[in-house]
C-alpha cells in the first residue's frame, strides 16, 4: 500500500460575475467587487474585473484575495456600467499572471471569464492551429477566448462568435463575456457548474456563479441560466438563445462542499440539503456518543442535522481561524506540521472525557483527517466516531476541481476498515450514494456524480486512460478496493 502524502481539500476552480447596468451611472466595478467577495470561497488565488464605459474597456487583476486585490484607487480606474469579474483557483495552466482572468482581447475588443474545465482541448487546439494561433502559453480558458476572437475577426458579433465556437468547447463551462455594449453569459449543455441570473431594483441585470452573490448586492434572483443556454444583455434588453439542447447534470459536489450554504441551486437551499445529509446519516449510522462536532465550515449543517435527528448535543468544539485561507509559505517539514493547528484548535475542556461524533463532508487523501482525529484524542476524547456526509471519493474530477490522481485518493487504496485504522477513528461511516441523492430532493438524473461513480456526462477524451473503474458498493461493503491505474 503506497504512502499517502500531504492531504488537500477539494477546491473549486473559479467564480464568475457579470453586470449590465441599467444606466451609465451604475458603478459596475464596485458591485462586481461585492459580488466577488461573496464568491471568495470558489477561488482564492487571484481576482480580476473588466469594465466597459460604452467606449473603452478597462481591466484590473492581481494575485490574492478580493479584499487585497482591489483598493479604492483600483476601482476608480474601472469606470463603466458593464463589468465581468472572476476569482481563480488554478487547475489548468498554472499560477502565472498570464492565466489571471478576465482575459481582455484588445485586438477583438472583448473580455472573457470562465468557471469550469475543458479536459480534452484537442478540438480547440486543432482549430486554433488551423487559424495560426499559438497555444503554447494558453490554458483551456485562454484557448476558449482565442477561439471566440477568431470568429469575431471573421466579422461575427460577440454572441454569434460564441455560438460558432461553442462546439469546440468540449468540457464544462459557466462563462461570461462582454464588449463595449454587450454582456453575455453562457453555460455548457449539462450545466455542471452553477450560473444564476438576477436583477437589481433599477433594472440592471446580474449573473453570478451562485445566488449568494446576487443577495449580497440586493439583486432579486430571476432564475438559473439553463444548460446549453446563452443570455445576451444590451440596451435593448435581455435575450435568451438555446445554443444546444440541454440536459441538467449539476455536479453534486456543489451541494456536498463547494457552494455557500445560503445559495440556492436547482431550487434547493444548499444549507437545507446539507442538514438533510446529517439526518440521513443519523438513520444510517446511529451512534452512542456525547457530542456532535463538525469540521468547520462546510460540515456544520450536516452535523446540525445529525444532532437534531439523533438527539446528541451539537457543539462547535473545533475552532477555525477564519483569517487563514490557502497556505502558500511552508518552509520546512517541521513547520508544515503546524498548518492544521493554524486552521483548527480544539476546545480541550469541552472534549476531554467525552465520546465524540466528528462530522466532515469528504475525505480525499486522508492525512488531514488523521491529524484532526489525533487532535481530538490529544484533547481527551475517549471515542471518535467519524461520519462523512458523502460517499467515498473514488475518481478524479476533470471538470474544474483540483482532485489528485486516482491512485492518490485514499478510498481507491484502502477499504473502509483500513481507512478507519489509518485515520485513527473508532468507527467510520460514509453517507450512502442513495442517501446523498435522496437528501437533495431531486432525481439522480439531475446530477453529475463522477467523483463517486466514475460516470462523466461530458466526454473527457484521452483523460479516460487515467482512471480505473471501481465499484462503489464494494468499497462501502468493506470488500477490498482494486488498485487504481
């Protein structure tokens, strides 16, 4: 059995935001700033805003969190009533500033931002090569923007250029684009990443990865942009174009982990779904214990649901340092061991001598969970019962999540009893696949659950060679899991 190296939390690739002001007085950049703040959880590596004042486009982007990227003088340099914004967590290309979004194509007078991933860029590369566009320094998002630019150079408008390039985008995208007088938002045919449309009281239209961003700027949620749909906003109003037939396959990890609990997706409040995960676990895994403790923050609703259904008291006995985001500086192995303690600290007096139900949303590599369980033991917990509010993660994601290779996922290398032993828990239970789906109140057909079942609704091309198929039921039944490729 291979050594499992440093753990990681799943991270979303990006967030997108767009606004078309109802009048020239609308400060689109400032509203975008607030929207991107609300979407900070979807990407903490860099942020950018592009604006249009009807004549010229302006751009500011940099590495860091939203509140550090934009100063008052930066927003002052972003005039205009039309804007698109982007928060990034890199999963394609790298961390160079040339990958920061939005991309502004000065030659073709448009800007573009993308949430998602194109796992197989073969079509894009072939098209761009035929148009003599170099791709060496372009990631998937950059190639999408370059393809749109090619069609604009053919004389097409921005919406028609996107429609023409759409067949080249063989992957996942919730995207926004703009030029001097038009805002466009469009989504892949399966709607794997969320994208919602809202409206301000003054009539301005807003699009965002999640409804929490619309709430932040007091926009009314109108609806979700449909799979395969393109929405175009101009001074003449809003138009909808169904570019290709859509089939909803939202990534269920939006409910499990990514989305903010106050967002609404497919008509369901994320917080309510996560609480139902906990109630389902109380039915599937009754435990005799003294306290239910979540790993903050995403596991809090599931822990509340479990406590409510089981009657075991809920307590916040793992305290999170909310000023710690991604840890970039890790100079030595010794200091690396302090990373978790920087983020979480146990309330020893509230844990000592008690039987603990520890709730988390997922296990990826397992080493962080191992440290967390050890932390509770050191604090005096007499028993630690670990409950995970999703099934075992068995497959890598190719749609914009930074999951590791399949062979690095702990559930592909260990059976459930072996994982329990590895992390040091007294018991370990994963929410069943059916229980997860049932908790959403939606049919299984509405979701992509590729990380759990290996079914990828959008073809992943040559990346399919990177995975081996594993039977989820075998893993949950505690039978040996086959070694992944």
